[in-house]
């Protein structure tokens, strides 16, 4: 059974995988063994996604944490300001066009964001899961999703689903089914099908409602 925090975990996995791929591309380009095209194509949307996600966490998750575990969220709030700085540094490096600057930016961003996401899951979200009732968790995750401007929803689906594995895809589909009215869920499944292409039958085999 999918639970609200599965959505948070799926997005965290996507952030890790996307940034790791950009960092690998930057390393290859700096060695003259490839290009940084992957960074140039993906960093802008990655930064937007991270900003929407972090804004939702700050407004809803951190606020709930202050009630059930005062002071815990403060360190993560500070981490988010560090991520803001790294996001700006990556954008500036890309604008410079210098491969070494891009490499330094992706390496720092990849290290710190991975460390931050791992820490959130090992600490903050464990406390959140223990002390915040499940219905409230669902409302919070739903509110975080609203940080995405509705016209950008197709882009989010197209970004997220190729970056996560089958288990997380199933969880996300089940969460979407729980939270969206039928017409919107149907639209979302079409977007998912387009995003994952040949992997669709494996997902549909797990979720009878998709057949």
C-alpha cells in the first residue's frame, strides 16, 4: 500500500539520480571525454523542481515539525539556503560556459544535496512519520504538490517517472489515483505512459486500474 511519504521518497530519488547524471556529464566534459550537454539541457528544470519541493517542505513539513518536534526543522531550513546558493552557482557556471566551473558547481551541488536528502530521510522524515497522523501527512504532501504550477504538471511527470524505478512508479500511480479526480488521473496516466514508453506494460501489470 502506498503512503504519502512514498511520494517524497520518489522525488528525492529523482533528484539524486538527475544531479548525479549531470555531475557525471560535467566530469566527462572536463576531461575532454564528452560534452556537458546533459547539464545544459536539464539543470534549469532541475533547479525549478528543487525550488518547488523545498518551498513546499518549508511551508508545510517544517511547520508541522515545529509543532511535534520543535527545533528539528531549523537545521534543514539552513540546508535549504545552502541548496539555493548551489543552485545559483550552477546557473552562473552554465552561463559562463567554462567546463571547470560547471564541474565544480555540479560536484558541490551533488555532494551537498545528496547528503541533505539522506539526512532528511534518516532523521526529519522518520520523526515526521512517527508523530504526524497519516491523514495530515496526506494533506501536507498534497499541499506540496500544489507548489507546482498546474501548466507545468506534464513536465513534472515527464521528468519524474523516467528517473525512478518500478516500485516507486507504482507507488506514485497509486498516490495519484488516491488524490486526483478520475478525469485528471486519466490524463496523468497518459502522461506517465508517454514518459516511460516501453516500461509501461510492467507498470500496468502491477496496477489493474491501468489496464
